[in-house]
């Protein structure tokens, strides 16, 4: 029960932050990526603002055995830089630049994103659904 | 323009606080693509209700803000094939890389994770090239 309530609160606060910071406006995101056009630095302030409380949270977590609800903290993944991390991130970035939406803002703008926003969300979910099959092919190519 | 930076920074702090709550209370990394992906492909059924509650909050609070302050424009391109291709790339790419702007960017960089930093470099590179090619060379966005 507590997990659901705090998950709802975290999701809501994330949504409010994305909404207020302007990250559901695709022109602000594309403006940040458009270093050869009229560059918009807003996203750097959003990312910087978000990293600050989280850097503190990681230090606090390091002093705790478990989360306040008694849940084990996630084990850090092996620091391996594989082809999936590099290729996946590059493909994600290409789509991010093309539409100006990443997964969080795509959900946050569901109520006011219109038909296009819903089409983006459905296509994104289809891409997520197909990712394991793509991963198998990439692993085979890399092997 | 100056107000945009202030709103951006204030909104960013809220995003970071949300991630901090999710870590310190729920014991999880706040990654939007992981949470959505776990629901879509059924790989995270054990935390299904928790994930759905997160997504409910994520969609509902901006909806409430819209009702109070008016509808903001997302300025999404009206060319639907572009939207579909972009969505497919974002969905497949984030799941391949196990993270997006929130998981690798906010949560990864803040603990100086090499994987988070490398992912961020490559999605910024992909995004920058995408805008360069599709806006300045081809002109579809």
C-alpha cells in the first residue's frame, strides 16, 4: 500500500516538474538539441536542477541499509559499456530529436498532447514491445 | 527567455525530488522507460500496481495543471509518419539501452555512473544529429 502511494506521489511530482519546466513542449527539447540553430539552454537547467536533489539522495541511500519501506536498494549494474547501451541510446536520441519527446514527457502530456501525442505513445510502446527481438539480433551480430 | 531558465530549474528540482522519493522510499531508480516498458512487455508484473500508480500520477498531475492554468501547446509535428518513426525509435532505443533521460540522465549522472554518462553522451549525439539532419538538411521538422 505504502509503495503504491509513494509511487503515485513520485509520479505526480515528476509530472509536475516536467510540465512546469517546459519539457512537454517539443520546441524546447528540439531547441536544446539544435546547436546549429537557435539554441535553447532550458534543458540544461532542468537536468542540472534534477541532478542536485538526486546526488544528495544517493549519499543518503549509501548510509541506509534499506529504503524507508524496507526495500533493498537496486544493485548497481556491472559497469560494462555494451553495444546495446551505445546503439540503443543513439537510436533513442535520434527519435528524441525527431519528435522532441522522451518517455516521461510523452506520458505527462497525455491529456493535452492531442492525437499526435497518443500516436507517439502507441508507437513508443510498440518499439518497447519489439526491443527484445531487436536485442537478440544485435547480440547475434556482435557475437 | 530568462523566465524559462527559472521554470526549467524549478521543474528540474521537482523531478530530482521525485527521483529521490522513489529511491529512498520505494527503493527504486526512477526511470520512465523502465516503468513503462515493464508494463508494456509484462516483464515487471511483480511491481505492476506500483508502476501503474506512478504512470497515473505522471499523467494526472499535468492534466490537473491543464484544467487550472489552461492547455499548453506541445508543438508536436503534425506529420504523423514522423511521429510514428520517432516513437518507435524512442521505445526500442530506451529499452535496448535500459534507460532514458530520467534513468540514465538524472539517476545515472547524479551517482556518476559510467553507463549513465555514456548513454547520455550517445543520446545527445543522436538527438543533435537528428535535428541537424531532419531540420537543417531535409527540413521535415
